[in-house]
């Protein structure tokens, strides 16, 4: 009996609360919405708080309450993990209240929202680049911030993601058998990220792509392309003399140089 009574009381309280909230939404009482918005915010009811804040923000412009409400409005979306809107409102806040005590935190969280929106390496990396740029700008604006170390960590994480994306793209051309495009993509990847953790594999794949391109070429282009393969081999073993790919690299070299030797002998014989 007592349990049923408790459920009934909670049920009535819930619907009474909903009724008061719905009534407040329809009212024009800015002050009441402001006070209840702050109450919901403090309780962690981000949906109700943000809804009330959104209604009164236009009415509070130019008042002493505007800065607080704008900041907490952005925080509502951040706490709801809506990083698209949270980032937008944090950036708007910083642009509007650049001297605010909350400006540093809002600027950092705007960058962090880009970080949270950064997808896995296989997908478009626009938000990854946005995160790097936003964290870099944050560091320049707030060089004494206690968030600098975290910002550096996130920047490096995003750079590593771009490196992996570049590697995946280059390797995709190789896997598809598009060796000419693979060579170009690998050169671009190495040029963009010379200290890439994938450097050894990329240079090996450039050697192998060069060989396979020569092997599948028409006869008139083979000599030049096999010579390119030999040159790639020397570059590879010079940089990675103890590479795990060394045995395969030597096999490629032997086949490419063997072709060149036979072709040169054939040319000499025809001339004589």
C-alpha cells in the first residue's frame, strides 16, 4: 500500500512539474525563465535549461545577464554531447565576449568540440584540421593557460590521424594496382609527413610500385622504369639497410638490374 502511494505521489509530482514547465515556456516572463533556466542548469537538466535560455537570449542582449546565459547555453549543448552546436556557441561566445572570464575555457572547449567530431582516419578529416587549427590558435591566444599541455597532446593525436589517413590513401592505390598513382601518392605522403611512422613501409611500397609499373609497361617504357626501380632500391637500402623488407627489395633489384643488363647486351649486339 505504502509503495503504491509513493508511486502515485511521484507520478503527480512529475506531471505537476511538466505542467509548470510547459506553462513557463508559453509565458512571456523573461525573469521567471531566467531563474528557472539557472535552476535547471544547476540540477543538470540541460534540455530544459537550454530551451529556456534559447527563448530569453534575444531579450537579454545588452544586459548584465547576457554573458552568463550565453556561456551556460553553450555549456548545456556541451554537456548533452552535441559537439556541433556546442562548438558553434562557444565560438560565438568568444567572439562576443573576448574579455570574459570564461573566454579561455570557451575557446579551449570550442577546439575540443572539433576534436570530438574528428572521425576515424578513413573518413573526411576536415574536423581534424579544424581541431589542429583551433588548438594552435588557443595556444597563441592563451600562452600561459594550464591547458597548453593538453592542447599539445590533442594536436599531436590529430597529426597522427592525418599521417595515418595519408598512408591509407597511398596504400589504397597500391592495393588497387594503380602503381603510377601510388608512386605519386607515396611521394606526397612522405613530403607532407617526412617523419611518418610509416616511412619505411611507404618507401618500400614506392620501390615495389616502381617495379610492378615497369613490369606491366609496354616495351618502349620498360628500360626507363626498371632503371627508376634500381634507383629506388639504392635509396631504400641506403636509408633502411636492416629493413624487414630487405630480402624482397633485393629480389626486386636483381630482377630489375637483370632486365637492364640483358637489354643493354641486346642493344650492343644489334649495333654490332
